[in-house]
C-alpha cells in the first residue's frame, strides 16, 4: 500500500534558506548534495533542491532527514527561525 508522505510548509520557518546556508558553509554544490541524497536513497534532484532552497516547494520529512544527515547538521539548525 502506498502512503503519501507529509510535506512540511516553509511559511514561518525558512527551511530552504537554512539548507542553503549550511550547504554553502560545507562548501557543497547543489548537484553534489542531490547526488549524496540519491545515493542514500532519498528522492531528490538538483532541480527539486533548488525549489526547496528558494522556498517554492515544500520538503518531505524523509528529504529533511536525508539533508540533515548529508549535511551532518541538526534539525535545530535546519528549522531555525529567521533572525
């Protein structure tokens, strides 16, 4: 049975901007992060990552977990509110 995964809205929390900031701090390109996620079994293309970082596409829980692991960061950092 196929179950639709919950999507996380980026209204109040700039998840995409946080992902981009952390990715840049780690000196990782979007294509490299997408590749790492795919190798870990997370459905992600560079185009999807671009949309998530821009806040125009919601992120799924499994994508968020995969990004957390690939960037070696915490949920706290990914879900940090804008200053």
